[in-house]
């Protein structure tokens, strides 16, 4: 049995929004599209039910830092602080192990 798993990084963005959300969905879609074009981007998952959680996955810390400094992303961050978020927290974690379960969906 070979272990081809290579550690990677997760950026966990947890937030609560203000009442003003005009333009938020469009900006979120734009940022996801832009993130997917960044070197070192591996994927993204998100959910919102009162508190929003978005987790993006990256090959390296350098890739995360480059994304954080990307011009359009910087503008979106500023707009978020100014208009959309009442609170947010960012956590950066190293993923050293993963596993999953998938139920067999035979017809």
C-alpha cells in the first residue's frame, strides 16, 4: 500500500454578515472564479446558515499569501469590512491527514 498523500493548507473563513448584502453574491462568485486561477489553489467548500464558513485549500503558505495580496481580492476584502461583514475570523491550518466516506449508491 502506497501513501501518496501530500500535506496541504486550509484557509477557514468564518463570518457573519450585516443586513447590507447587495452585491455580495456576485463578488463571492467572482472571488471563487479568481481563486481557481491562482497558482497553488486546490479547491473550495462553503456553507451559510446564519454563520458563513468557506474553506479554501492551497498547496503552500506562499500560495495563500499570494492570494491574500491579489489586487482584486484586496478590494473585495475592503468592501467586505466596509459593507458586508459584522464579524469574521480567518484560520490557516496544515492538513496532514484526510479520509472520507462515500455510500455506494447502486440502483
